[in-house]
């Protein structure tokens, strides 16, 4: 696990800008990040310097007396960063960028609906909208600060992009990334139907999910099987993040070790930098000492207890397949042979099923139902090994994307029943 908060502010800004740029959330010249340190100095990215190749020497320090220390000019947006810090003492880091999905909302002057999935609202909250003004101008700074004064920590900018503030740079990035995910999800959902928002009660239910309460044990041995499983999980978790199937703190893998033992991802730790030591072993109903497993651990346990043929479980929230979870549209698996072979049938369960009725949810799986969708929540994928489950997740997301893209072309022609029977016969389904 990377201890991000212990890094120098300049190094934090470089690492986070690298991540934002690599993730396609900004361009070479676009966006700016800053940190307010404990001395009251602002560390900020420079103006006009390639965002894809920043070094710590490129970062600018603006002292409390206004003195600028660095080899470049600070971002032209420094004025609004300064105003936010002055007026919101709880904010210690700011991200401003122009990811395409959020820009799409800004140029139609609409705010993404963060209530379509609970984590979007819990992490990003309600979102404000600042009136348009020239970039870098005092007027823009005033408009943005006025929205932060209302209590918003994420503010859309008319015809511009988004500004997000938080208590540290990683938490700010979590909110920024989650808001961008929400925008992409809503755009996809509106192509196939009408997104359904969660009620206050449903969001409260999700917010009040408890950490898993289990007795603890100290592992005495780590078998070669477990060591290999931890390594494979880290590799595929990192791949899932890079392929935008996971977000920084959302997405869970588990893998069976034996009849009563499995390993699972931890709760609340950045998926991009998870390592083998972060994984949590569950033996019977005991958890590895000193660690917090994913809050879905009991669902994973029930699936393993009920289905001996399942050896891996993934819970994820990718923005294409989730479009079917936040609308009343059913997901059609009979589009191409691979989709039907890998996915079979995908039922949809009510919101809250995964954490309020984990045993019932676990019973929904079978050899013919390896995947389920949970309304406004997640997709749960099973497999006979970790790579098999990951492959199914990718196929589900790519198939969903193809269906969404097809809406601009015409009506889907599904594979018919006779053709499905031939597939089932050919592949012994």
C-alpha cells in the first residue's frame, strides 16, 4: 500500500497528475492541481508545461506572503485555488480538470446525478454549478468560491470543466474520479433508457453498511497456493483499474483457497497500488488480524459455501454494464456467441440485496447463472478461477458497450433460440 500522505507535496502532485493524464482525464495543457501545506503555502502545477511529463522540479510553491518559488509560472488558475483555501479551511487539496464526460455536462450546463449509485453520492456529494467567466480571471475565482461557500466540495464550471476539493489530495481524487465515473454512467444509461435515482432511504442504507465484524486470527503459514493467489489478484486488480473496470476504492476480488478459506481485497484501500500484503485471508468466519476485508465479504463467503464449483468472485461497477443496473432495461446476452457462452443469463436483483440479504443473493447463482446485476449497485461475477471470472467481467462490460453503441445504428437482432441451441450443443453448455 502506498502511503501517499507521507510524500512531499511536489511528489504527490506529480504522481497524481501522471495518474489523471494516463487515465484520459486531462490533456497535455489542461487541468491543474494544488495542495495547501501545514505552513499555509500552496504547491501548484505550472502553467503551459506538458502535464504528461511533469517532475517535482516543475511544481511551484506560493508562499503565504505571495512569493513564488520555482522555475515556471504557476497555473493561471491560482486565483481560484487561493480563494477556495481562504474560504474553506477544511479543504487542503484541489483538482481542476476537463474529463470528456464532465465537460459534456458542463457544455449543456447540467449537473451529473450522483444519486444513481450510492457511492457517487456518498463520496462526491451534491454538486454545484459556477457561472461562466474567463479562465484565470478574478470573476471566475469569485464564481467558484461562491459555490464552495454554499458547502459544495465539487463544482461544475459552465463551459469549462470541474473543480473538486478535499481534505487531502487522494480523497480529492477519489471524489473527482467518482464524479467522472458517475457522469460516464449517466451518459451511457440515457442512451438506453431513463436513469433511476436512489431515494434518501436507500442512500442511507448503503452509507450505514457496517464493516465486517469477525474474530481475528494471526496466520502461522502462507502456502505457495496462497502466495500465488495474492500475486495473481494484485495483477488483475491493477489491470481492472487500468481498464476502468474498477475505481480507486470500488471493486472487489476474492479467490477460494480451500473449502473454508478464501482471500479478498481490503476495504477502502487504493486499488491502483494494492500489493499482496494488503489482501485479507478469511478462514471459516475469522479474518486475518489487523485488516478490514471488503464489506461484501459475507456475500463472498455465502457464495463459496453454497456453490463448490465457484472458486472466484468479483464485484465491480463498470460504466457500461452498470447502465443496465440503473435503468429498467434488461441486458441482452444473446448478441454474439462469446457473450452468451461466457455470460449465459444475467438476472437483476433489487437494490440492497448484496448487503441486506447476502444469503438470498448467493442462492441466485447457478451453473447457468454465473453473473447477477444488482439495481443501482454493482455486478457480481463468479468463475471457476480468478482469470475466468475476470474474463467474464470484461466480456460483460464490452458486450454492454457494444449494445449501447448500437443504439445509434438500429435495432439489435438477437441470436434466435435455434441458434442458441446449436451453441449450447457445440460448447456443452
